[in-house]
């Protein structure tokens, strides 16, 4: 039960982080661009979030979690370099 609560807490943190990044993008765009352009870009950002969520669900269902975690780790390491 404790592991499940920790996972739920981490998911909430990730959710908050994603929406914080999304809101930051929207604020920065709205400062230098019109509302139509900002809406167009934010619709695309929302679509990315939606598709990523669906992919995560499918990956978990198909049992590819380990491979994805490895690739994610590599991507994070590459971004840091």
C-alpha cells in the first residue's frame, strides 16, 4: 500500500510539473504573439500531452516498461550533456 501511495504522489508531482510547463509556455507566447497563434501552439502542446498519456498507458499494458525506462534514462543523460 505504501508503494502505491508513493507512486500516486509521484504521478501528481509529474502532472503538476507538466501543467506548470504548459502554463509557462502559454504565458511566454502570449507576451510576444497574438491570441490566435498562442491558441494554435497550445492546442498542439495539449495534443502532445494527450498522445503521450495514451502511449504511456499502452506501453504499460504491453509490458514494455523496462525498455521505455532505459530509453528515458538515456534521453535524460543526453539532454544533460
